[in-house]
């Protein structure tokens, strides 16, 4: 039973190591979050510009 647990842990560790090597691991995830954050900022900027434009029209 102890050998099975070791085997499972080693398999999980290998999978994690392989993910880090192949996909860049956390770097890929961090880049995706950064990209989404930048998209959110862009949307906020567009909305702010539209609101300013509407505000200027009403003045």
C-alpha cells in the first residue's frame, strides 16, 4: 500500500514537472491573467472615454 502511495505521488510530481517544462507552468497562467487584466483596463478606458464624450455633449 505504501508503494502505491509513493507511485501516485511520483506520478503527480512528474506530471507537475512536465507541465512546467512543456507549458511554462505558472508563467503561462500568469501571462493569461495579465492579458485578461489588460483587456479589462482597455474596456474600462473605452467606457470612460464614452462617458466623457456623453458628458461633453450634455454641456
